[in-house]
């Protein structure tokens, strides 16, 4: 039996839930008996049945003796807030013979216990098939569930020599339309999209999902002083908008934005850089997002915001769209990061590809922070754990 | 018969001549009879037999009725300086039935006439199989033979945000060793490699071919004042070194470099930028190279040289190695190019790939300048011309 083949089908199914399943992960499941798919499903949205439950229900009695492919370790817990029963119960009840899992669930309430429950019930379990792909798909969930800190994906678009605008101030459009469409697809996968006030004033982006199918993320605007026009596109009513501002912002400036429907929240400023413009502390910003139920955010700039998030070690993934243009001057994509030597600026483990002539580099700043349950899960290695009592709902 | 298959073999053979055939192009030829290769060859170096002659000689009587694959249109001319007889004579005499040509030869002494001679002799000719690959392989030759101006390949290595050195001055090594090995392979394909005096003073590169097999190019150092140390690595005796300097450089500064074996040549400075440091005019530099028999040059920096060559429209191909690092400051890879709008900085038709985590973008500034004889040669289209009298040796 080709485990990779069926796990790829399960991953394809899981992908349908991306952007909709949050705060839960996107999960897919495929049940195979005698080389035939007898059940399949994915997790559509929080509160909806889990993928494994959908697949076993569809299979009915055909699940007996079948092989179940899951992109994530099946859940095994009940908590007061959890709206769905443990998948391990359904799997055991269905009489599945073998469960193939792409990655263990880093959720501390599962974390190997789901696998242990299955094994205790006499079901064979294989862990690690398409581990990298499954982890990549749910890296925001993996990061948030472990740390409580929203996953931050910093995206920039620049000329090859590192500028986001020409010396004449032009910034639209540096990259080709196919690259911009990818950005819209990215937006649809994140709970929130975030820009600084300077970007709102300069580019007036709507920050909605338009070039692809998908739901709009919550829009976050950072402004230490609420100096953004109330008629900016981010204040249309296509999506919710949260303005994060400094604690000393005058009430009338706040009221002006609340009047157009924005939620305005005060957060602390950074203490560093006494004579530089006051900036909101990126880690305070992330706390405010988490408090508002947002587990992942796509940071779209501008350079000031990108630089402050990087300098604060508040970025998980970076994606840079590099247009094959040379500006020779203009507005720089990144400012001072406090790095003066090569050791300060180590090479990231970047993946490169191209989109319509545009180079795209993407990397995780700290791959360990979003890996599956154990960094040392080797393909098909056994994963052990204990199914203990759990106190709090997560998945 | 699969023309592409055999043309690929001919291109592989041709590649053996790269770096050695100059000022001639690298050419390969394969003779096929009844699905068997009966003769094959490539042009080893200027003065050595042409690829077609090698292949037909090897085939002997087996060439009769065979198909000849040539990566370049066979030559048809005799000139006082030319050391080899016309290949068209050998092909006709050998009784070849069909000649498949990747691209016509832009050499004005051939330029379709070779094809016309073959057709006049009753041989069928197909032109355009693997046209793009054959053109790419010999783009320096194609550029030089048409214009008399050396082909300029500008190569830079930078951080993702566009710096060639950190703010602390570190520039070695930004890119991984696999990328540096590619640069050595590039050097071996060019007649000359060129840097500015600042790069000699800062990095003290030897500019020789070390990490791969290949011959050393002539080393060119640009210095408006001959302010380079006579004990720099470029003045070792591993290869010839030419110093191009300003017309007002003091004789003792020139003598110091001549004493260590360098050839020192005075060239005009640019008139632009009255209060900027005097720079040598890139077009004058190229004239000096051509006068010295150098048909192609790999410009390796630093930023001042790269910028002046780009600003003077004196670059044919650019290759940028982009290390996945963010410096946030330092020495910029490119300076002011006089571009203030997006229209001034159009998107190049770049190819992207990655080498050991490093992104590599490469593009031609003006693809038409190095295309095969006719831009409108379609695959397998007919190419007509007349074999006229020629006055001057080129190939």
C-alpha cells in the first residue's frame, strides 16, 4: 500500500479547510479498504465535525479493517468547550485496522495521547508520512497552540535591490499581477492582516481578498497616534478593522476611527530608540491580537513595521516577492536591524521559486517553533504518549 | 528522426569548447546515419578544425546520405586570416543529405550564406532546432560579432535586502560555496574578468579560476588613479592583468604597476557627475578591451563599477546571487541609476533558480542584441541568403 499516495489525497482535502478552520487546524482524512477510498473528509470550520469523523461516518461498515490516513493525530480529549467528541472513539468503534498519521498534534491536550489511545485499542499506528507537508500546512496552528502567540508571516514586495518604492515614490505595482494574486490567497489563510499607518496613508489598501476565492481576514492598522484618514479603504465595511494605537493617543482621534466602525485598542510603545519615532511594541501588538481571538497574522508592511517586527524577534515566517527591477534608490524594504556582522545576519533556510518572472523567497525564522509534536519524529517512527486528563479546550 | 535529441548531443559537445574557442563561438556537430552517430566533433580552439569538419572526417564514407546536426550555421567563407577551409565544402563533398542547424551565424560573412550554399548544392537544410539554447551558449560571440563591442556580463552577490557588505564592512562570504563555485565556472567562460580598484583594496581577490577546471581570464582592474597596491593578488602571475586608468594618472603610479607585470592603459573618464569622483567611461573601457582582443568580460564589481556600467547602458547580461540574509544596512549593491519612476525601472525578463539556498536571477538587458541571425527565425523555418565575397576574417 502506498501510504504517501493516500496521505497526499488527505492533504488535498485538508487544504479546503485552510482559512476556515481557525482556530482549529486544517485536517483531512481518507479511509482506504482493499485499495479503494471508502470514506473521506476534512474539517470545514471550528465546531464542524472533524475530518476523521466525517470519513468514518461516510465509510460506515466499510471502515472495518480499513486503513485511515490522517494529516494530523486524531484528537482524544473532551473538554467543556469542545464541541466534538474524541475522534479516537469513532476510529476504534469503526474497527479501523491501521491509522497512518502525518504528524502528531502539538496541542498539549493531544500530543501523542491520541496515538497512544489507538494503540491501546489494538490499532496499528504509523506516524510521520508527509510530515513536512502536514506541518507546513498548519504552521500557524502549531505555533499558536504551543506558545499562545499568534503566528506572524511577514510579506514584502521589493525591487531586486531592496526597495519598496522608487525615489519618485511609486510603489504600485512593483510585482506582477500573478504575485499579487498569491498575496490575496495568503490573506485568505490568515486570521488577520496587518499594516502600519504609513502604508494606509501612502497606498490606501483595502486589505481584502479579491483576486481569489476566500474570506477576508480581520484588518489591523498600527498607528501610534491614530493619524489615519477615517475615509481610508481599510475602514470600508468589507471586513472587521482593529486599530492598535499608543496609550497616549487623544480620545478625539480614537473617536474619529470608532465612528467609522473600527475597534481601537491601546497598546504599549517600545522603549528602545528614544529619539526615533515612537513605535508600538510588536509583542504587545501580538498579545492584543491573541486576546481578540486572532491566532495568525500576515504582516504586509510597510518597512517600518517590517523592521520593528523583525528587530523584536516577532516574526515566524518571511516571504519576499522580488521583482526583477533595479531602482538604484528609493524607499528601503528593511531598515536598521541592529546587525553589523555576517554572524548577526545568518543565512536563512530559504525556499526559492518564481512567479511570472518575480523571485519568491520564503523561510521560517525558527523552524523548531512550528514543527510537529517531536522534532525527532522520523518518517514511520513510533510516537508514544499517554492519554491523560485535559482541562482546557483547544481543538 | 528526433532532431532535438541529436541537437542536444551536438550542444553538449559544443559546450566543451566554451572558454577555449574565443574569439570563435563554441560549436558542436553530430553526423547521424540510420539512427547511429557516425561522426561527431566540436571546435576546440581558434585555429583548430571546425566541428563540422571533425564530424565529417570521422564519418568518412558513412557521411554519405547522413544527417548533420550543427549548433551553428556552417561557415562558407575564405579570408586571408581564416585558418580553416569553409565547412560547407566539406559537407557537400561528404554527401550529407540533410543539415539541421540550431541557429544561423550572425557573423556578417556567413549570415545565411552558409545555408544558401548547402541548399544550392541540393542539400536539405532545417534551421531553428534548439535555437534558444544555441543562442544562449554563444551570446558573447553573437554580441561581439555584430557590434565589435565586448559582451558584458555583470555579476553581483548581495544580501536579500541589497547589500554587498554589512555595516561592519564584512563582505566575505555572503553567498554559500556552491554559488562561489558557479562564479569560478563563469570566469572560465569569459575572455576577461573586471573589478574596480575599491574591490581590489577591500577584498584583494585573485580573480582566477580555482574551484572548477578552466583557464584563467585576463584580469582587468579599473582605477582612475592607479591607487592599488602593487602586491595585490591580481598582480600575481597566474594570469595576465591589465590596469585601465585615467589619462592624468601620474607616470610613477603607472610604473609601479608595470613593474609587477601589469599592462597599464589610459582611457577617458566620464564627463557626467562633476562633483562625484572621476570614473572611467565604461564604453571607453570596452573599446580598450576590444582593442586588446577581448570579446567578453565578466564584471564582478564593486558597486561603483556595477552602477557606472548599468548607467552607461554598457551591460548585456546581469546575474545576481541573492543570499537569504537580511543585513538591514551596509554597502549597497547598486547606486543611483538615475531612475525615479517604475517606467524608468522596467521588469527584466529574469530566470530564477536557487543554488544551495541562494537565489540566482539572470537576465539579458536587451535580448535582441544577442539573438541568432534573424530574430524571426522560427523553429524549422527556412533561412535564405547569398554567399557573397567577404573581406575580413572573423571566424
